């Protein structure tokens, strides 16, 4: 099978990119032809089809007004992406398209090309962009469902996009154009949700497309579990942003006789470092961005990891990675996290945003080394049984085949309608 695998980022930047890259490796190992496509970026590997990639854009960097306008138009409907993907489709003739995260930097304009060439499309939904203008279902730092049933104007009223009325207006226009005028997401045959929570939330919020469940997977041979630890340390790794609950974690661990290693980058880095320095929290160390074996080594040396998120997390790959390395996780009870962290079995749960509750759970666990090892072993067993690559592959191919059959029936029905 020739599979066109799409994500805007094609290097290990976030769970959506990691999932895309892992899927490509798995499909290639199974003998399929995988064609990666996305956005040009200095961190990308040397892809065979890089000449077809859309040009790089960073919406977080300050730029001129003209460039901001061009970037805004690209979010709504990218003619560059449409033109380049059509060239690639004509050259490679894929059997199926597997979309991941393509909003903003690429835009849904590419769906019109797949319709033109009658190519079946599946999409893995890694966030809430199908129902929420800003992906996260957050407003003023709190979970928000005001856009339910297509009330996208709430994004503008509540200034949800980076505290900018102009950017909120742009995201509002984008959603009405794509969902209410063009109905462009109707061109996706099957959507894949990695968690029950995400699937149910999309349904509840008013998305009417077909959604099936398929959790992420792990190549277990790449993760050697370590059920012991070299020092009394715990780890947070991930994006340093407000919705990740880092401030709650810092408040919870102040004064504890434990070293906390914070791994990652993000918009809150300087704020967090300043807070720690001014309050003289000597047990918190920022290690910056880590990946690959360096990241695994830090997790492996720790007692357990922390996932203090305060938004509707989907199915966090950071928790899956910790489990794969034999580490339990203390995590907030929100979103799809409880589908991974089973209280007292693969980790401990606490109330989101409650630093006192988190502190109690950390103190409880650091005083029970045998419990840490036991839960770490259960966490690894969970991944081995439920999130292994072979199980994922069989289900993914089944979804591809259903999408191909659905597209055939759709095309056949259109022909019958025309002839009639």
C-alpha cells in the first residue's frame, strides 16, 4: 500500500509528530511505501519528498504586518499547500492519505486535492481542533466548552487565542469557513481518536464525522525498563506552558526532600526560572530540552514522573514513555489521563490544580520504594499488552481498508447519482 502520511511537523516536536514518525516507521517495516509530507524545517531529517513541502512559518515569531496578513490567509486556506500536495499526489499516486496535525501551517485546503483525485482519507485527531478554534478547549486558563454545537464566536468574545482579539477573530473566521460554509472536514472518511475521552468529547461538542478508537503505540525494543533509581529524584518532561500545570507542581514540591528535574522548553520557562530563583526553591533543576537517549536516561534514573496537566489531555505520550521505562506516574485526573494512569496500579491520581493533593501523593510515594517498583512493573506490563506495535498495526490496516471501501462506495454512489 502507498500511504501519504501528513503532519505539519516532521521531527520529534510534540506527541502528534512523534506519533506520525512512529507510524511511518511501523508501516515501512511492514513493507508499505510511506510518503511523508509536511512543513519544511531545519530540524527535519533529509526526506525524499522535501521539495514538495510547504514553506516554513512560525506564528510565534514577531514579523511585519504584511507577513502577518499572509500567515493569516495561510491559516484559512493555503494555496501553496494545495498546489504542492497536488504535485506530489500526481507524482506518487498514493492509495490512502493519513492526516495528523495539519491546521494553520498547512490548512485544510489539501482536502480538496484528495477529493479531486478520489483518494480515501483518514485522520488521527491529536487535539480538539475539530470543535475548538484554539485546539485546547481552554479559556482564561480553564477548560471551556462554550463553542459546543458550532458557537465559534465564543472564541472572539472570550479572546481565546493568545490574548489577541485579532488572532481570535482569525480563528473564528477559520472555523466558520471550514465547518459551516465549505464543510471541508466532511471529506475525511474516518477520524481516529487515541482516547475514549477525546472521542466522546468530539461527539458531545457536535462533531458529526465517523470516529473510531485507536490508542498510540510504542516500539518496546527502544525502551529498556529501569525499576530502580540512582538518586531520589522525580521528573517532569514536556512543554513549559500554563496548561501543563507546572506552577502547581512547583508549589507542591517546595521544601520537600526530593530533587525535581524539569525537562523541556516553552513560553513559561523564564517565568518559572524567575519564580524558583526569587523564592529560593533549591530542589528544582531545569535541564532544558532533552530527547532520545538523554531524555530516557534522566527518566530511568528517577523514582517516578509527574504529569500535572490542567487541560483536557488526550492520551499523553509522555506518560506512555514513562510507563515504557518502568516508571509510575503521578498525574492529574483530567481528560484521557485516567485511561492510562490507574490509581494505585500504574500510578497515582490527584485533583487538577490542587498542589496540596499533589504534594500528599508525592510524599506518599517517595516513602514506599517497593510500591514504586510494583507500579512501575504494572505500568510496563500495561504498555506491553495494550500499546504494542503489532496490535496497533492490525487495527490501523483495518481502518485503512474500511476507509478505502467507504471511498469506493462514495464514488460509486456519486456516479449513480450523476447517471440517474
